C-alpha cells in the first residue's frame, strides 16, 4: 500500500511517499529473529545500539544531495535494533539515528551496499528529548479558555470577541485560522525570536511582521486580539521558562516498524507557499506513477510582478502546468489546469478539469 502526501514549509515543498508493505517480508523476518540481515547492492543496513543496548523503534535516516533534488529515506529499527533501508539510488549518503528518548546521532557517510552499524545517543535531559516530540505535543500546551468565558464579551470585557459564541468555536478558530497555516507546535512557532521579545508585546510585534500581517490582524481581530495575544504569550513564555509537554510519544511498534518513507524536495528557497498534486481524489488511478505538479500562490506571484505566460492552448486543449517537479513546463500534462486552480483546493475540492481561464477569474 502506498500513499503520497505533500508537506509544506516556507523554504521548499517536500514530497513524501510512504510504503507499509513493499519491504514487509524481510523486516518481518527481522522482527521474528528468524534470519540474518541481508543487505543488497542498493540497500543500507545494520544495527543501532546505545549505551543502553539495542535501540528498537527508532528511525534511521539516509539523506543525499547527489541527486537533482535533496533525497532521503528512513526506516524503523526492529526489536533487535536492526534496520534495512532499501532501494537507494546511487550516491553518497549521510546516515544518522533519531528517536524518542534520543538526540540525533552523529551523521556517518556511506554508500548503498554497505553494512553500517550506528551508535544512538540517549537524550541527556527531558528537555532535550522533548525537542524531538511531534509539534502537536507542544501545541497541546495552549490553555483553552473555560466554557464560562463564552460568549466573548469584547474589548471591555474578557477580551474575547463577541463573534466567538462557545469554547468549541474558539478551538475551531485556532485550528483553522492559526494552526492550519502555522503549525503552532513547531519549533519556529513555539519559540519567539529574541528580536521581538517576550510576552504580549513580543507576539504583537511578531504578528505585524512579514507579508501576511494583514491576514494576521484579521484573524486576531475575529478572535479578539487582546485575549488571543495574551493566550499565545502565556503559552510561549511558559515554554521559554522550561515547561514541557505533559505527554510523551511512544516509539513505533508492530506494523509501524515496517514503514519505509521516501522524501524529496521540489521548488526553491525563493518560494513562500505552494501546493502540490499528483492525482484526482475522485479518480486516484489518474497519473499513476506520474510526476507530481506544484505551483505557488498566485497572489504572491503578482506581488513580485510576475505574470502568467500565455498558455497558447486552443479551445478544449489543456493549458500548460507552470511548475512541474522537474522544473519543466508540460503543454499536454494529464493534470491540466492546476497551475493556479490547485492553490487552496487540495483536501477541499480539487477539480482537475478546471481550465486556466476559470482560474484567472477566481484569483482576479
């Protein structure tokens, strides 16, 4: 079973392909301890151990810059600390260990076909271990106002806007107006840059910085800026003072250890926010094993003075996709019309039949 997902960042998009079964047989054999580890010509394999003995359920990551884009694969160790990273393209790889309860090990250089035993490094403190927790563990530390605070009573009351009628609506607003874009629990969000300073003043300065300041003001105004800034400031100040998430994630176990994840970058550091698409959710067989197409937000392209090239397509013909994973234009791409139409549509109403003309009307 394979799944393709798109992860987004302010630097470049990352395409992630996840397979749970492609290499299940050899990994399952490792789980049972029945056979020796066999490392093929295109694989990397070995054992992971620390001063505590074999490390089970930790990730081994192999990453290279020798391909046209940054490429990485990761797998999970079995209960004897063994791992096998299959099907690696030729190149020089940096290989290291990451896992809950650990800090990243030293990166070791290797090439496919080698047996490579790695030394894991236990975290020296609970705070060091928590730096590797999923962002949601940190996000969960935000204090939710009590039910008695709703409906909001506005600036002259509790600072929560009268727009917010219930605790559930407040949570929904944080999730969809803040978390969905900013990944609130991530390191960059739970840590306020020192230039902005701590407390409410730091968050006020932070939300007024950058090209999205207007959207920040609108979102905060809808929630009630005073209460929202105080809430976020309380959250990051507590983290800065050393408070840690109340829960601890478990290491992968069972079938989760059979997972093989492949990641590669596309786009460049100049692009801020983009979408990617590989198929139609209504017809997932479309474009099977084909390229993944990406595009950037049209409003940002206009802000830089860039213009959409003339498609040159005749009526009824698909227009070109502006940015393909390979960086080339494709006049007859199967996934026509997504150069702008995909923006904001993935996970909502992706319609690959929309033409570029429709997209122009939508984004003005």
